[in-house]
C-alpha cells in the first residue's frame, strides 16, 4: 500500500514538475534534479530489499529532522 502511494505521489509530482518546467524555463534544471530524485526514490522502494529500504528511510527521516532543526536555529538566530 505504501509503495503504491509513493508511486502515485511521485507520478503527480513528476507531472507538476514537467508543467512548471514548461511554464518557467528557468526552473527546468531544478525540475530535472527533482525528477531524478523521485526516480531514485521509486527505484529504491520498488527494489524489494526491505533491509536497505528501512535503512534509507531512517537516514532520510533523520536528515529531515536535522534540516528542520537547522532551519529553527537559523530563524531563531535572525539569519532567516
């Protein structure tokens, strides 16, 4: 079920990225990078190696937590 939801979300975001890249050519490089990231995530989740998938999910979760903490510190410090 989660794999299907991730695939559907990646497809929707892929379509949005293509539309925005066509509408705003300056966004094309960012759209390509995001599309490659979505493709890599799709390959990872559909690979079937549950142990590797769990490790990557946990690593990405901690990256998100760390970036949120960094953002909070930058806002509190007046940088942003």
